């Protein structure tokens, strides 16, 4: 399993040839200091700012925030596993319950969810 940085904002910004001040202007920030804080994970960008990064750098949020995505994915799968266990003990005849179980299983290719 590959190790990911929390984010790749600096990498993509540098690849685009933009300074922190230029990036700040494109993001609607007041200064390059905020961009620096985003890049060093001292601050999380708002959803609007994250989308602006995606637009400017032509990269998906999943790629820009690879490490964060991986952490969120792992925690979400763990919670999905917990919910699946709970739902499996509910009424299996209820179509809503079956639909929820199918959704949760689809998160893991239809297999049993990983509790890790």
C-alpha cells in the first residue's frame, strides 16, 4: 500500500508554475500565507476553496488531497461495516433495509466489508 502525503497542493502548484501569491489571487485569498498554511496542512481549505484548487490545477480533489482522501475512506468504510452489522440484525424483509445493505456491500465490491 503506497504512502500518500496529506495533500499535493504544493506539488501541483509548482508544476503549474504558480507562486503562492498568484495561487492566492486565483483562490480569492488575501495573501500567499494562507496558501502556505493549506500546503503545510496547518489549515484546511473550505469546500469552495478546494473546488477552486481543482479548477485552477486541473486535478481532482481526490488527487490533490490523496492522503486525506485515504484517511476519510478508511474511516468511512469502518463506519459502513458497523452499520452493515447493525442492519443485518434488522428485518431482512424490509426493502429499505435490503437496499441499505446492498449499498454498504457495494462500497467493498459486494464483499463483506473490511472492519479495519
